[in-house]
C-alpha cells in the first residue's frame, strides 16, 4: 500500500539568500532568538521544509508566538522581528491601515 506522504523540499532559500536544510536550521536547544534565526525558521515553514506544528514542537514555541513572527516579517521584513522595535513597527503598521 502506498502512503500519501507530503513531499517536502530538501532545501529552501533562507532570508539572506542562502540554502536552508533541516540540518542548517537553528538547533532545537536554541534559547536566544536573534532576528536571523527567527527569519530562518519562518522561511523554513513558508518553503515547506517544516510544518508549524513541527517548529512549535522542535523549538518549544506556541503557535501564537510563531504566527507573530510570520506577521512581523510580512509587515516589516526582518527588521520587524527586532524585539526592541516591536512597538515602533506595530504603530507604523496601524497608521498605514488608517490612511
């Protein structure tokens, strides 16, 4: 019997243009999330390398936290992931929606 498994790419293009594989993603023990690492994980999910559930299990994230990373990249790119600038980018985005 043939099982219908999801076909996944062996690698995807990362946020800085480099190829990403499961082995080159941040290690599961990552506790310090810098912008580049967050962007790599989001790129892996967007490219189909991992699912959201796999990312949440692998890194101990909540679905809401990961969704926040995706929204930040969609709205402001990689700079939107900077923790020190979250409020700035949120305000900027809200202003853009008004006008």
